[in-house]
């Protein structure tokens, strides 16, 4: 069982930036793909970005604005979010997956095994 601690959410104005952090309680480097999802009120979880040790993948809504990165010494994963829009408002979740390969980044919730608690991101216009 991997525990994931998420932080970094908050209130930001349109066009602003936030950086989310996800810290695992054990070494996830080379064992897990890590992903970020978000959930707006009443909607399904939406894939935002994911990363294996060698590959990243982004939702179309995140491309060019968000960057996922991993600290390969600590196993932490980050989501840098720039040029935020009101439609980015959601609860953001970090997750870890064993269902990855060197060429494949999992993108569905069913492929992720462990989940952190959510952090709220609110973008005000």
C-alpha cells in the first residue's frame, strides 16, 4: 500500500500559476507510473497528465500549459500549472499505477492502483 500526500492547491486568478506536489511514503521511482487527475463537481475523474520514468502524457486540455515532473531521487511528482483558466477549477488527485511500460503511460482511473487525497484548485475570473 502506497500512501500519497498531495499539496499545493488553492485559489488563483485567471492566468495565474500553481504547483501541485505529490509525495509518496516509499520509493516509487521505476516502480510506478504517476498520474494527475481532476474531478469537477458532479463529473467523472479526468486524466490530466501522467509520467513513467521515461515518458510523459498529457490531456489535450493540459498540453502547453501544464508540466508533470518527477524527482527521481525522492519519487515525488509535481504538476506545474500555468495560464490557468476557470475550467481548470476542480479537485486534483495524484495516483500511482503499476500498469505501465516504457512506451505506455496509463490514462484511465482503472489503471491506477493507489490514490492520494484531493487538493482543491479554484481559478477565479
